[in-house]
C-alpha cells in the first residue's frame, strides 16, 4: 500500500511540475491559436505591420543621423574625404528635391 501511495505522490508532483512548465511556456495560448488559425494569422499580420513600421522609422532616423554627421565632416574641409562626402550629400539632396 505504501508503495502505491508513494507512487501516486510522485506522479502528482510530476503532473504539477508539468502543468507549471506548460503555464510558463504559455501552452494554452499556443493551443488556442492552433484551434483558431484566423486569429493566429491576424496576430501575425499585426506583428508584421508593427515590425515593418519600426524598421522604416528606425532606418529613417539612422539615415538622417548619418547625413547630419556627413554634413559636419564636410564642414571640416578634409581634403579627399570632404569632397567625396560632399558629392554624396549633393546626390542625396538632389534626389530628395526630385521626390517632392
């Protein structure tokens, strides 16, 4: 009898551990999305839109910072680097005028 009780206690502990691990893994959410594929597609779509928007904003800010520093380097009038960067800045500015 005691071996059966001990076995049941160990089994109960293992089940509790598994249920905690499944909660930490958000297993219920995963199963929910598997049962409702339209909601999974919608969530992934929104995630993709947000990621794309973030990339676009980040790249725009990064580009503006790079152009700002290139303009500062041109102002220091470095012999070869200044001319090269000046040409790049002129090309970028002229293409920006053509877009507007």
